[in-house]
C-alpha cells in the first residue's frame, strides 16, 4: 500500500493523471479508425494532457529545480518533452478523424507520452520523493488538485527559443479555453467535464 505522501501528494496526483490518460489511450485504440468517437476521445486526451502539463510546469518542475541535483537540467528536459507533446496535440487538433495523418499522429502521441510518463514514474518521481520534504509534496499535491480545474485545455506549444522562459500559462487562459470548450462541446462527448 502506498504511503500517505504517495496518496495525497503531488506524485500521487500526477501518477493518477497518467493512469487516466493511459485509459483514454486504451479507449482510442478500441474506437474505430476514422470515427467521431476516436476524435472525441482525442479531444478528451488533449484536454487532460494540456491540464496535466500546465500543473506540472507550475508545481512539479520548480520543485525539481529546487531539490534535485542537476534539477535545472531535469526540468529543462521535461519541459522540452512537454513542448513536443503540445506540438503533436496542436497538429492532431487541426485534423479530422478521417484525415490520413490523424491516426499517425495518435500513434506518435501515445509513443511520446508513454515514454514521458515512464521517465517520470521510474526515475524523476522516486528521486524527488527521496529529497523533497513530505509536507511540501503534500502541499504541492493540494495545489495541483486546486489548479487542475482552472488550467488551460488547449495546446500552445512554445516558440523554440522560449521553451524555458516566461510563465507556464498566462492568467485567464484556462477560463478562455473552457468557454470555447463549452461552446463547441469539445471533450464532452467522450466523458469530459
């Protein structure tokens, strides 16, 4: 059984996000190629990944920079992964499910996201848990829970030279995204909020 830090802290929160995304990937694989269901699920996974990335940028990577030896290099590498994922998400968002490139982008997305999750869960999270105070891990978990619902839902890959500069997200971005999502019903047909 996981300890209290794992359950209620940032590591537990982010690992739960990983599991939810992997379940969506399973549902995407089960959906018929070219179907509206597959597009709806791709929209849902985009929303979840963008939110997840925003809370990691806001809460996880500053802790990585602060507590881990060579934490800046770790965080920069993880942020570069996020930028690549957001580029794929943005391209996927512009495609219809019957577009010949749609399924190839889904395969690319599953591949890069799964590799990113494995890196975090098997290497980064254990290192952070070993050096970051348990109380801080719990506090960061609370912040992730609070910020997840207001985080952006649409991909915005950074310009190549700006990947580690500036705020993770601009204030109000999440609200604008959620308004657009409600108006377009994006992510709702696939079991979204």
